[in-house]
């Protein structure tokens, strides 16, 4: 029978060197001497009978075998951190962490108030919100650096351990600052009326822009005056500054509509809607994220 006495310290040293790309940096963060770090790496290489690093003038670089080992070590390290969180997070949430991944346009309207309410009730919980594209957030979720993702559908992943559920459905609209001076927007009744109008749109290639472009192509409309903006917050600011008509999720601007600052264009064509999904691995959820998901988002975690 194969037996092995795993020296976790060696793997921790390997992990530090691999992530930092430097023996000297790994020595500094671990308060260990450089010779001791080098000796640990040498011992691990001898134990595994393989070379893990190429030594270079400005640091170290992983070999192919080193990259393979890092994949498993990183997974194991993340699992240990999750286990530690499960041990220290009490039911009354006197301590713990909550890490959420989402694009900025979702966070603005969907999670902002919920996070504030959660923080007020559980002030000792450390909250981290990470924004970015779906693939980036999925990588963080796979490595347990965030607890769950809230994003527009579809969230595409090959990880069969991830659960993806619909939370909501939202609609897009064209919005304009009330009484804006650059155009008589009340006469705009169709997508064709937008052809020469200044527009503030999401950048090409994003899912929301793709849906709009498909609709414009279907209606044989080619817009000519477009500002391409990355975030909903910036699109909103451009609209408020009278630089164009913005394409936004209605929930992002509904308060501005209610207080009379902005108006929604009455377009005859049906504009796209999109589902808001949550994505998580239930095996790695700890007390704080479960509490937030169930009590503040209203989604019951599957047992």
C-alpha cells in the first residue's frame, strides 16, 4: 500500500514562491531566510522527483510540472481556508466573511441596499465586493476567492458543481434627461428614429450590447452617433450631462424617472429583457454567505 507523510510546510512554501514568483519575496512574507526557502523547495523537488521551478535572474518561473502541482495545491489551500471559515463563523455572525462577485451595473441597483442592510445587522462580518467580467468571476469562484456570483444570464461554465438559478428578470430601456436641449425626444417612437440621434451605449461585445445590436440589425437600423461606455454608472452620468440618450436597465434609472429628472422613450419595438442569475457552489458556502443569500436575496440554498 502506498504511504506518504505529507509535509504541509513544504507545500505552503511552494505555494508562496509560485504565487510571488520570487524566493526572496516568499522569504519576506513568511519571515524566513532565503536559504531556508531554497532548501524547502529543493526538498520538495527531491521528494517528488521533479523540477518545479526555473531559476532566473529576476526570480523564478514554474515548470510545466510546477504549474500542474500549483493547480492542486491552490485548490487544497482554498479548501483549507473555507474549512477555517466554517469553523470560526458562528451562527449569530459575530465574525466571518462575505465575498460577492458581480458586474458593476448589477451591484448598483440589485445589491447596494441589501449589502447595507446586512452590514448594519452584522457589522463584524468583513464584506468584499469584486466586479468584473463573467469568466474572471468564475475563476475566482472556482478558487473560492468569492462566495457567489450575481450576473446577467447566461452564466456559462463547465463546472458541474456550480448551481445557477434565476433570481429576477429585468428590462432595458432608452432614457434621456428631461427637457434635454439637443433633441425633441418626445417625437422618437421607433428604433428608426434613433439613427442620427446621439446615443450612449454599452461597449460592443458585451451581452447587453449584443442583444441590442441584434435587434437593430433585425429592424435594419444602423445608428451613426454613438458613445461606447463600459459601465452603467458612466452611461448614466453621460445621460445626465446631456450627451446622449442612454441604453440602460430600467431599474438603474427608475428613481430618476420617479423624481422627474429623466424620461423613458416610448419605443414601439419590444426591447430586450434579461434574467439575473445567482451562481455558487453549495459545498463551499459558509454561514455568512448562506445568511445573505437566503435572508437578503430570497433564494433558498439547495440541500
